[in-house]
C-alpha cells in the first residue's frame, strides 16, 4: 500500500477498495457484517450493490444514495457527514462494491 505525506501527495484520483476496507473495519464493522446475512445493529452490507433498492429507504442502490445514507445515517446509524473525509467515503463505496 502506498504511503505518502499529504503535502506531496496528489489529490486522490482513483477509489481504493483496500483503504475502504480499513475504514469499514474501523467505522462500520461493529454494526454491519461484510459477509453473510447476519444482522448486527444494521443490515449485512454483503451484496449491497447487487440489490435493486436500499432496505432503509427504498431508494435505488447507487453511489449517490449510498453516500447519502453514510452522510445522514438515521434509525440507529450515526451520520458520517463530518466525521469521514470525502476520499474515505469514496474508498468505502469502492469496497462495498466488492462484497
Ligand atoms: C452504530 C451502528 C452503526 C454504524 C457504526 C454504522 N451503521 Fe450503517 N446502519 C445502521 C443501522 C441501524 C442501519 C439501518 C438504518 C435504517 O433502517 O434506516 C444502517 C444502514 C446502513 C445502510 C443502508 C442499508 C440498506 O440496505 O438500506 C448502509 C449503506 C450503511 N448503513 C452503511 C454504513 C457504513 C458504510 C458505515 C461505516 C462508515 C456504517 N453504516 C456504520 C447502523 C450502523
């Protein structure tokens, strides 16, 4: 994995699912499993992007609506709007697509 100092690092251009996996383990795994259909506090996120609709609000599963859910949370899920960087969310979504 690339290590770089923010000062000399170019802005991220490509989503990195490995980094997203790290964010998931730190921020999401206590409430969501990434494999199997076990329900923790929230639903399993395996196959999320294979589903037509989000279980929580019925919206189509796409980058924008998943990002919106991460930003706003609700019904037991914290809002990550101000606690996660935009790149972290981009990486997270790339990771969720691999599940
Ligand atoms: C404290 C527990 C908790 C944490 C931490 C948490 N979630 Fe959730 N999450 C939930 C709950 C509960 C729901 C169901 C909410 C609802 O029905 O509106 C949910 C719903 C979701 C959904 C919608 C699933 C669907 O099918 O509608 C997504 C996507 C999601 N979470 C992603 C994440 C991500 C990514 C993280 C980490 C950044 C995260 N969550 C962290 C509890 C949590």
